[in-house]
C-alpha cells in the first residue's frame, strides 16, 4: 500500500465526499475533473493515469450500485463479483484530510472486508443489496496507516 499526500482541490461544486476525493486524486495524477462522472466499475476507471486505472473511494462510499450486484445479497458473493469484473487495477481511499492510500486488488479486498458491510438501497433506488463502506474513523485511518509504505 502506498501513502500519498494530496493537495486539496476546489470542491465547491460538490458536497459529495466521493466526488471530492475523486477530483483530488485525478488532479494529483494530472487530470482535471470538475463534474460527476457515471462510469460503471466494470467498464472504466474513475481516473486513468500513470498506466493504471484507479477506482477512488471515500468515507461512506458504495462499492458499486446495488443494481449491478445481480440480485446477490451475501457480502462475499458481492465482493467476488466485484473483484472478478472490476476494470481498475489500482484502488484509492481518500481521507477527509486529503491523504490517499493506493492499493492493489488484494489490499483493497482486505480493506473492504475490514470496513465494508451489506446495506439494502432504498426502494426508490431499486431496493437491492450492496456493499457500503463505514464512515471514516480514526480506527480506519490507523488501519490504513499501519499498512502504508
């Protein structure tokens, strides 16, 4: 796992931690982003730079939309589907203090298992089960920091 200190970017256009983290990571990699994207996890990455496709997550993020979980309701089954189909080869968790932790799929899997849980989306969003990350905590940051190079 690699630790990066990322400069905060102007996030006035969003109140979404995921968008802000994605924009900051993309800027760090030299790609300017000022609007939300709707890229499917299995078709593209949040940021493509340095020869890698990056999936960027932040506090409270969903692993993927419940509609993409193919009706699965078991944590491990949803994770295995994600891991088999994800387009990205690198994964970034962006903290609220703009520290980015870059992981490979195995490291990200450990992170998902440590801090993810199953949640049913609202009926307005289809009511399917998905994996969501817990809100950022000192325990989560300590876990990441203990594994960072």
